């Protein structure tokens, strides 16, 4: 918690150099960009800013994960050519830079963007061109994580990873993810071959788990040996699982606002971020989706303090140690860590009590 007044707390959170590890490209479209792409590609979509925003922003609380995922249908339809993908990637990096995010890992499912003839590799390359150009302009670090969809055939995901290996891993790509509807496709093992091959290629592995199925589903995720688990907050309900996460050093990339939207938790005040952190689980804090969740990382940081009860020093520690979880090279992480610590040296509010 914080003794800071709300305005001071927000100013502090906004000023922090931040790292964000759980961020979906297709959940982060600017409504204005979406309007233009829909108009120029003939995609059936709202034709006003308010209408487009109403479709892109998810409800404050959905019935479940599957219902929330419907908000991604239009963005995926808009992201089917290289120009659109490059622009959307560049927009997101610009938006993150404006929020003082100094390091961002952007994830999306390349095979969802091949409906008009692109290959998965071309999608990765287009995303990197857009992200890299904006990152260069704004002086921040960006990396990419390619998501494999649970709903896709294991053979398709394996073929995609093999293609990445065949011609060398594309620039900027540092990891793979597994995501999608958990209730309909709860099994992690059916995609083990693709995840294992990615690991053999030197890519990092993270998986989504626990947006359905509670702690038991988070435990199932450990079968495929992820370094990080996206979400997984209800691991707190199983003390033996908490102990195993700590023993393995597995990180949980938590997104409280999104977790409320997907009805994993009933309200921000009930989110177990603070309990997981104080139990010793390694956690990071992210938005999940800039647009679908209608939240900036500064917003999420403020909510973590004001509504979840994390202290400001705890918040800063979570932010700083996210660089330990990051899938970038050691030299980049060390440079960013030094930058973060230099900022904190003159900010007494972030010092441990």
C-alpha cells in the first residue's frame, strides 16, 4: 500500500522506467488505425471512432476466457497484410514508449495472420520491421514472442517452428508461447513437439495457463517446462503448487485487469498478486492488451498499489526483477537494469522500508 496521495502515486508510476513481458499485439490496436485499415481493405467494421473503440475494447467483465477472446476477431481480420501488420506493431511500440516502457516483449500468433497468403515467417518479419523501426526512433528495446494456438493442429504448429528453424530464427524473435481457449483445448502435451523444437533452437518457452481450470491447469502447464507462465494467478489456491513454482523458479506474468475481464477473479481487490509475491513466487506485472483491456502499464501499476495492496517498494521490485525474467540477451538486461537503478537512486519512495 502507499501513503502517497493518488496524484503523486500516478506521477511516480508514470515516471518509472518499466519492463512489460506479457503484451499481445492483436489486443492493442489503436482505434484510429483500425478504422483506416478497415476502410482501405474493405473489412466489415464500424466506421466511427466510437464504434470502433466499442468493438476493440473488451467488457469490464466477461462470462469467461472464451467470451473475452471474441474481442480479438476483428483485429485478426485487419492484420492480414504486411503493411497493416508493420503499422500496428509500430503503433504499439510508440504507445509503450510514451508510457515509459523501456523494454517490451510483444506476442501474437503469426498463423492467425496468413488468411490472405502470407506465410508465418513473413508475418514475423513484418512485425519485426514495424516494431524495430519504432523502437529505433524511440530508443527502447523490443523483442517478439510467437504464439502457437491451442486450437491449431499440432502438426501445423510444428511445421511453423520447423520453418523458423530452416532458414534461421528471424531477427527479434526470442520465444514461443502457447495460448487460446483452455476449456476447449486443455492439453499442453499435444503441442510438446513444437515447444521442444523451439527450445532446441534456442528460443525461450512461455505458455498461457490458468485462465480456465484454476490451479490444476497451472500445474498441467509445468508438464512442458515453461520458463514463464502467462497468467496463472489461481496457483495461490494450491500451496504445494506455490512451493513447486518457487522451487522451479517459474515466473507468473500477471495481468490483473485482464484477469478480472476474463472472470478469473471477481475484482481487482481479490487478485492474488500480493499474496503470490509475498509467498515468494516470482511474478511480473503487465497489461496483457493495451486496447482490449483499455489499460496502460502505468494504470496497472497504480491499481496494484491502490486496489490490490502492493507497496510502492514491492511494485518497484517487481518491475526491476522483470528484467531477470526477460527473454533478451544478458548484456541488454544488464544495461537496462543499470538504467532502472540509476533512476531509482534519487527516488526515496521506491526504497524498501
